[in-house]
């Protein structure tokens, strides 16, 4: 028994629920579209923004959609996710991202980064967008340095857009005096919540449709139970749905019933 047999049994072209979903197949849920519009506004206004939410709610997915949708002749995104580091190592990663030679001296890397960012804006006419994932793991010194990196021409030019993405604990840090300048510079905050029941149903049905399903595979009761058990967390919805399909396949039933979901969540 393997995934290929299960896919064939349900007439699926691929595993429906996975983090490897192409951006063009991501279902435009109303909440996702709202968050994406806010993130695009942030980029257009060249500000500093924050995206927060529980693990699995789709924060990184939002960053991917934003990055891939940026006009290449106007913007260039830089994605950083290794955040549990010291300040020198942080600058090393950042220098490599921007195609610069890292040094052992923080001041030299800071200078080169500022020059590269300014050159991108004034010479290449491309605005850089720094996407920092898992930003709640950044120490306070690094968060303070990020604010300094956005200071150009006596703080009169927005040459770098920064989006800090992480868990809800990130926003708690902004009450600290050391981060007052950064907190005051944040222009847009996006809080990603769990999906409403209607969005959970829509997400499941849309993913199955993209994978070749033409008739309802999950019963309404099954989807209701998935929503309740997952709390509307996107990643958990997918995990439960995949496991429930396997249960239905083993039982040789044509649909995924609530009993299959129940057997998954009771493990």
C-alpha cells in the first residue's frame, strides 16, 4: 500500500494537501486576499511591516505569494529565515543575500549593505524588499539594527522595505525601550488568524478540485470535524485531511466520512 495506490483509488493527480503547492494553485481565500493586499500596500509605500500568527496559519505562504507577485523590474525580494543567530552572523547572512562579500567586522558589512541598498534604488531603480521569516527568534540587538538599516539620507528616504514575520511573541518585544524606534517605524501590522469554517470547507474542496476530484470526496460532517479538530489552522487541516483520506482508502469507501476523521484525531 502506498500513496500512488491511494491517488489512483480516489482519481487524484497528486497529494492534495502539502506545503509544495504552486502559488498559482493557492486558493484565494478572502482572508488571504485581505492580508496580501495589506502586504502589497506596505511594499508600495516602502515601509516596515509585521506579520504575526500561530504556527501553520500560512505566514510563509503569504510571503511567498507576495514575493512571487512583485514586478521584477521594480522590486527584488530577499528572504531570510535563519534568525536564531548573533548579530555578526546575521550580517553575514544578509551580506551573502545581497551578493556582498561578508567580513568579520559588523561595521564594514553594515556600510556595504547600506551602499548596495542605496545603489539598487538610485542606479538600478529597483527597490529591495527584505522578508525576515521566524523574526520572533531575532534578538533585540538585531531588531534594533534592522531599524538602522532603513535609515537613509537623514531618515528622509525609504530605500528598503522590511517585513518581519513571526509568532505573536514578536509584537511583545516592541514595548521594550531598546526597540522604541523600530516600533514607531512600523506602518502596517498583519495578524493572521485561523480559518473560519466556510474557508476551511472552501480550502479542502478547492485543493481536491486542483487534484482532479470532480465529485465531493469529503462529506460535510467530515469537513466539519476537520475544522473543529484543527482549530482552523491551515497546516493542521491538511495533515488531518491527508490522514483521513488514507483511512477511507484502507476501509475501501468512496467518501471520507466523519468516522475516518475521528479515527485520525483520536490517535
